[in-house]
C-alpha cells in the first residue's frame, strides 16, 4: 500500500482537502436537539422512558417516521443530563 494512499486517511480522521470541501466523516445524526429537548420535557412531566420512546419520531434517514428504541431514549436523556452537569 503506498504511503499517500486514501486508506491511511480513513482511520477516523477526515482528510484536509475533504474538510475544505465541507465533508465530515462519520454517520449523520438522526436525533436532533429538538428531539432531545422534547424528551427531556416529557421526562420532567413524569413520563417513563418507554413512553417517551413511543412519542418520539425519527425525522429523517432510513427509519424516517418510526419510533427510536428505548435504548436511544435512555441515551438521549443521559446525554442531556450530562450536558446539564457541564453547564453548571
């Protein structure tokens, strides 16, 4: 494999030329800030995590229109709680 091969740039880093063109590596996020805020609001109202997962709807991507898993709802709430802890 040559030293300047494209395989070398795929190790989790975006090549500088790709970055200049506005390309970012990785999978696009499906869960946005609006969905996280809504999940947090439902949680403060006393909804259980499975209920929250049933109320959320994926806005884009392959699973558009479907509900995220309960694990995704737990992760959303954990990330939101972690960001609240760092804000204080």
